[in-house]
């Protein structure tokens, strides 16, 4: 469901991969259990890891 008008992926990937990004999450899932809005931040973090991994693989395999 990517939006073709979205031009912020590069900036988001840098943030996701930063020291305080998604990779510091150990996926205990407690954030989802105690979330006062009853959303699932743990799942969103895991999805961020998937997107980050895909971005890395594409960048690695894509000819320059």
C-alpha cells in the first residue's frame, strides 16, 4: 500500500535504523499490552524491521 506521492522513505529508513530505531526493540510485546490507545506498537515495530531489511537488501543487490 505504498503511496507514490510519499517521498519521505529515505528519511524514515535513516530514523528506523538509528541507534534508537526499531533494532533496539527486543520484542517483548509489553508496549502493546499496556498501550492506552489499544493499538499494537510492537507489531508496527516488527513491520518496521521488515521494511528496513527489505530496503537494505534492495540497496545491496541493486546495481549502481
